[in-house]
């Protein structure tokens, strides 16, 4: 399984709104189109963590292909009032907010 972790800023009071938006999005076929197997959202001290798991490392390519879909564009717009770039000065796309994995361990 391959994972992406996006880090951003979010007011904790927005968590229900963000969860509602993703719940509606995930009820469509969009997660399957993007190759998403599981999505988890976390928050900690004003930070937002979006963990997205894929069957393989093709998730990035599939997300790129899905970016023009009106549902993808729509959720991106709908999240703007709630999610703020971690570093607005350097943010150009979600790739600029992805954490870099530096260690992995799996049970045998």
C-alpha cells in the first residue's frame, strides 16, 4: 500500500464541516477513480493531516488525471474556507504540502 500525507492548517472548529465535505465526496466514485483505498483526516494544535492510502504508487498519477473533474474542483473550492496552506509563500499545489516519508516498518 502507498500513502500520501498532506499537512495544512485548520481551525479545530472546522473539523465537522471538513468531515462532511469529504463524506459527501467519498460517497461518489471519485475515490475509486483516484485509486484511493482509505482516507483519514487528523488534526493537532491547528494542523490538519490528510492521510490517503492507495493500493500502489500510481495514486499520484490518478489524482492528476482526476483534477479536472468538476467534483474534484468543487471539493477543492469548498475546502478553501476551512483549510489553509501550511506555508502560503511556497504552496502551489497539494504536492507542496505533502510530508516526506523517511521511515517505514511493517509486520512480517
